[in-house]
């Protein structure tokens, strides 16, 4: 038992070392690959040997150990990549006290292992810098998933640059329980007198698709949902690719069951064995005494869920707009102590808007 724990802890430590990769480095690798083979042609980012199938193997730097006509197919193995672009809840903030965790609101970037498809989860203010990077990479296809339509999760949508080019294609998946039809909700963010450019002037081709009841598969990555316990409802996501599992539950109140919400045990089952869980941890116990029923969890509740579900790594997310970096650090420390007291190897960190990981 002790040895099992030791090895689990060691494996996690080893995994954390891989966090250092940045989206820019990855983008450069992908760009190099596209340039080598010509635009528009698919290149698998997975290093499976040269496509000629003549037994030429890849070296760790993505090169080939022998001449091969199709050696551009050889790239280092790339796994699921997740990057946060906004970890703040409710409203964007700025100032010296927010430099570490950032001031942009909810936005995540997920790149599939199979084909480097970019999935964007929520379009808070963090989607603006993400859009800039994707445009720089020369991307034309974009995929959005939304947890719900509260302002902090959609306010960046009108500032998503690819909307305004006819060469771009944008797929938006919406679950009707997230406050209704996503198409209508997003178009309302671009209506007078709240925004000067009407939705009709969007030039990209936009496709809406409703899903919810069965798992969605995006480029080999399975996406399952669970209703959130949150005012006006919403959905949480479980992303699975190969043996890797990531659960994203923001705006989820574990201590209060809102209409449509699930029990703690059901959320624990949904998160069971995840490599990574990012969960709402907006409050301290002291805050929560005043804000029960507002739709958010304490860091203790988030950590309890991670422990109950045997999650490898849990990220505290949706930082309160008035929470300075030092206080988030303190919450992380206390959550880690909780895991230690229970003898658990579950690791904990505070999600910042520049954080990234490869799973
Ligand atoms: Zn929110
Ligand atoms: Zn919300």
C-alpha cells in the first residue's frame, strides 16, 4: 500500500516536470510541420515513425535516424495540451495584486493529441489573447464549447478576431440546458445598444450544433457532460483521449443543490480517476457563510471532491474578483494541507491564466 502511494507520488512528480512546455513552443513545432509539408495537408503530430513504413524510427527531437522521403511525418509525440487563458470569475480585474493568477475571465484552450484540433471552452475576456495567438498560427477552423452563458464566460466572444474573416469556420457546440440556445445567446452579445457591430456582420461561417445527451467526439477526444449546480444552470465537461482524462467543473456549487444540479456523489463519480480536475474554488469557508446559494464552491469542497474521486491533480479555479494573489496562494496551501492530513497523494495548485499542461 505504502509502495503504491510512493510510486503514484513519484509518477505525479515526473508528470509535473512536463508542464513547462508552452503553447508558443508547440505552435512553432506545428508551424514547422505545416510549412514542411505544404498548407492544408494533414500531418500527424504523433511520432510513429516515418510514413514510408520502412522501419525508420524517429529521434526524440523529431528528426529521423535514416533518410526517408516522408520524414516530415516524424514529430515528437504530442499529447493532449491544455492551457488556461482566464481564471478569474465574475468580472475582469487588473492591478499589482492580480499579476500571478491574472485578471481575465474564463477561457481554456485544449489541443487534441490526434490532430492538434483546438477546442476553446468558454469565451470570457481570456479568449481575446488566445484569438491573437491562433490567428498568428494561421488557423482557419475553430471549435467552441460553452459551460453556460453568464457574462464572465461569454463577454470576450465579440472580440474573437476570427469572427471577422470570411476565410474562417467556427463550430459552436451548445447544450440547451446551458441557459438555452447558444446561437441566440451569443448573437445577443452583439446587439445594439450594447455593441456597435451587429451579429449579421460576422464574416466567418458559423455552425451551431446542439448536443448533451450522448458523448460528443471531437477529433478522437470524447467529451461528456454533467449538469452544473449553478443558478441558471450550465454544464461541466469530461474530456477523454486515450487513457487521459480531464474534468472541467467551473461555476459549480458542491454545498448547495441548484435546480438541475447533481449530488456530491454524482460529481465524484463523474470525476473518478481523472488525471486532472479543474474546479470552481471561489470561496473560503468564511466567505461561503455569506454566499451560500450563489453558485460557487469553497476550496475545501473542491479538494474534498478531488479526494473522494481519487483525482491525480486538482486546480483551483474561478478566483473571486476581490481575491489578491497572496490569498489564492494561501487557499492552495490550505487545500494541500487537507490532502496531506488525509494521507492522499492528490496534488493541488491554483490555476493562473498562463498555466498549461500536457497530459
Ligand atoms: Zn463564472
Ligand atoms: Zn456562472
